[in-house]
C-alpha cells in the first residue's frame, strides 16, 4: 500500500511539473524586459510556489473525486445524485483553483512598479493578438516566428507549433487551455 501511495505521489509530482503546476525560474529576457529586482523575483517565485502547493492539494482531491465518479458510473443502476454531486465538486475545485490563481496574479502585480505594470499591459496586448497571428501563420500570410525563409508546409507546421501556435486543421477559435478537469 505504501509503495502504491509513493508511486502516486511521484506521478503527481511529475504530472504537476509537466502541466505547469510547479513554477519554473523567471526567464532572463522577462527579467530584463520588466527590470525586475531580486526582491521582486523572490516574491514572484514565493507566490508561485504557494499557488503550486495549493494546486497540488486540489489536484489530489480532483483525482480522488474522478475515481469516485468512475466507480459511480460503473454501478448499475446509476445514482444520478451521486454522479451529479461529484461533477459539482469537480467544478467547485476548478473554480477554487481559478480564484486562487487570480489572487496570486493580483499579489504578484502588487509587487510591480507602475512602469513595470505598463510593460506587462503591453505583453497582455500581445497575448490578445496571439490567436490572430497564429491564424495568419497557418494561412501562410506570415512566416512562423523565427523563420525568414519560407519552408515546406511540414516544416512550417513544426515552426508554428514551436512558437506556441496550434497546428493542423483546427486553428480557429479560442486557444486557451481546455476546461480542466476533463472527465470522461
């Protein structure tokens, strides 16, 4: 039993690192662009670490509820109340994580100077235009970022995907993260 628990905790750590739950170091180009002080960097990393710890706790509960939901779905006859309660709990957890992330964003932005917040607003504008730019790349109106040469289609797709643009036929719409958790 302990080995199973240890492996679940290990997999949770790996999954959280791969899904962005664990904060990474602040890239040097972002530090330079925002002119972050060491104290600001430390504060940002501390707040992100607190958010990551919160998310891991919620992720553990989500996994438990998803297991319970799978058990309820396997029963015959189905209990709509039990199934519904678990779906509601999953949505509640998602909303709690979203609210905690908003609090963290506000706390981090409070660490910034007015000039830094103005620069951050510029980055936000770029993000709002991201899907439009990706559509232009996909429709060959623009080359993929970092390429001054027009490449064959397959190489263009790889370049586009490395720039954060989705590839393939489904390039229209909102490119934000999928609603999480996804329950079968």
